[in-house]
C-alpha cells in the first residue's frame, strides 16, 4: 500500500490526533505497570503529545485570523507559509512517527519554533521594517518548502541496498557520521559543528541513501536557530531509519519469538532486549555504554513495533542526533522497555480523510 502522506485539513488533523491517542491509551492500559502512578506517567505523556497537536493548530489558526484582521498583505503571506509549514509538520508526525514519546519530542521542537515565528510576525511592521519583513518572508517560505521536501522523503522511504551495505560492512552510526563529515571537509567532533553543518551532514547521508538530494538551500539567513534544530531532528530521524532498516526485521523476529506474537503486550528488562539485539546481529549501537539505546530501534518511522521506553525515547534520540553518536550515557527512565504495536497513523489518516470529509 502507498505510503503517500494524506493531506488533511486542520479539523481532520485534530480528529486523527484523537484517534491515535485513543488507541495509544488502549495499548497502555493493557500493559503491566509496577504501580498506578507509573501507568499515569505514560498516559500523561501520550496525552501531552496529542495536546501539542491541539496547541499548534490553535495558535497558527489565531495567527491567520490576526493577520487577516490587520489586512496587511505581507504579513498575510508570511502567516500562510508558517501555517502550511506547521500543519504539514503535524501531518508528518502523526502519520510517520509511531512512538508517541518520540513524536512528543518532534512536536515540542515544532511548537517552540512556531511560537517564535508567530511572535516575530505579531510585532512585525512591514511599513517600517522592510528588511525584517523580507527576512521573515524568506525564512517562512524556506520552512514551508523544506517541510514539503521532508514529507516526500518520508513517504518514499524504503530499506535499500545502502542500508544493506552499511550492515554488511559493520559500519557504526557514528562512523557513518564521521565519514560523511570527511566528505564535506568538516573536522572535529560532530557535536562541535554548528547546526547548519550538522544538518548538511545528515542531508548528505540521506542523499547517499537514495532518498533524494536536498532542493532547499540552508543557511543562517534562511533558517533561524529553532528551525534548524527542528530540521536536524527530522533529517536525523530519516538517517536513523536508513541506518537501522536492515536490523529492524531481525530484531522484531527475536522479540516476536520471545512474546509469541506482535499483537501481545510485553514488558522486557533492558538487558533482555539488549541480548535479543545482539542475537539479531544488531551493530548500530555501542552496547557497552548505551545498552538502553538499542530499544529505540524502529521508534521513528512506521514499523511494526513501537518501543515505549520510560519517558525518554525522544530525548534519547535527540541526544544521539545532536551528538552524532549512539554512545550516550543518559539512561534515565530506561530500566524497563515496554513493547507494544503502536497505532498506524497513516492508515488512520486515510480513514479520517474518507469518513470525515467535511471537518
């Protein structure tokens, strides 16, 4: 079946967020927790992820209403680009990111960025701030184009020979990042690069993985700090999927054998998951100091298992993406890995489009 992003109205995105959240609650209530309080933490995180969608949709709607009331064509055009960028970003998060705690990190970055853009636009006076208006228009237009590009890449992503080559040559995630830096003539630790350079590294890996060359030119003039941070997470998520594609099926098979069926809920100690990963031949991570990190495999784009890892899945991925290495030491909240099939947002989006055409 096609993985094409379903174009939904704000009302339909709202409905999709509700449906996904409803299914997530059902999954979480079936899992075993050590206490009611622990279960509530998971449920609150899932609710927060849904509410983040509500917030971004409402704040961007208010922005459109405000600029229409001001009747300033320049501000109206900028507002439309910001609106399209944010709603497309929400669509990607709901349809392609199946783990709610990873989606929450993604949406939190989008929220911070949209808040900043809305604030800049609110206080902009194009009549007296022509250069600032031109800069913000360029920035908003770049975000809209870039988000469309990422949506295209997500929907056309398939494991390919590049993923297989990485696996066969036992190339670690951090080695892939460092090799790509060398091709771009960048030196030093990845974490010391500026954000534009980090984004360029991940974009080049995406291109070499056969997922398409970037068509948007990134620069500090065209992208603000918060926008770059959001795109680094988005691009790195694609790189992660390209990198782990060859391991995904094997790890799922091992987990499936341990719980008999993917439809079952299971709570595994981190050590058990690590042992399963080793047995599957998973070489992406440095197991020695980042044992818990292995549980995030498949947590970004839509695969069959969603890994719910305490409250830290998205934050752990953010650490990996910003540092360019899986050798991260933050394992807070990762003592237990809870595995459950997560809702398929893309399938639900098709149902929403068909069943709620007037929203």
